[in-house]
């Protein structure tokens, strides 16, 4: 049986204890931290609707996660031709775009610049990232836009199994749930690095 979760949405872990809720890891419905196990690197496909800026942002985000953690975490496989219903294909880890009217956003269509949807059995088996076309993005800090690289970095953190981290007492995590127009967050915090190394350190050569 495959179960689904999503990041950057309104989901809560009401059945988990407070300790697990604040662990900043993605957890299963029975409160287990979820990872890809040894299915690393994760194969990512650009959707055919993803812009060249979107592809660039994903490449930069992959580079940041890998260089700063010292781990080979992702493999970009190229572009996949999208078709109606592709979001139901659980064999492709898709990076794509959707309008705010798309059902993928639920009730948060005008609130979320991006969203990650996960599927898992015992481990994560599929993860799709969607950018919201109703938001203005930029990779060059254009006025009144969201920084696309920062958002990509955040969403790939969800893909890896991290939940939100809103603690600002010792630096801001790229997994902070809030980002503002014009704000750049392109460097991992020490906590981000430590958590991914704890999950996937065995992949390092």
C-alpha cells in the first residue's frame, strides 16, 4: 500500500507526539521518520512545462545540497513530456508547474509558491515538486518576485525528507516555512547539513 503526504501545505501530524512534530523530519502516518533508504541518488525529471529558469534553479539547488553536505543526493535525468494525469505516475519524480486553480494545491492555491507531494511505503518511493504559476519568480532578484533558487532549495529539502524548521534562534534554515518577496535563502544552515548527513551519510564515498 502506498500513502501520500505533501509539504508546504496545511497538513499536521496530529497523531504523533510533540517530540516527533518538532523533529523537522517528514514522518509517516505511524510517526516514523521517512527517507529514501538506500535509493540515493534520487532521480529527478524536469517536466516539459518547466521553464529554463526553473531548470536552472533546480540545478543550483541540487548543487548546493550536494556540495554543502558532501553527498551525492540527486541525479537529473532530463526532460519528461508531460500529459494529463502525469501527477498520478508514481514512477517519475517530476519537477513541474501548476496554476493556482489546479487541484494539487487544495485550498492553498493563492498561498503557496511551491509544493512537494510525496508517496511512501516503508520508505519514500516518489516525490513531485510543483511551482505555482500564479507567483512571480526570478533567478536574478527582479523587483517584486520570489527567489526561484531559494524556493527550489526548500522544496528539494522536502524531497529529501525534511519538514519545516521555523527555529531562528541559531540561524534561519532553508526549511523555514516563510519566505518573502525579494528574500534570498541560498545557503544551508548547519542544522540542514547535519540532518541530511544523519539520514544519508552512508552514501558518501
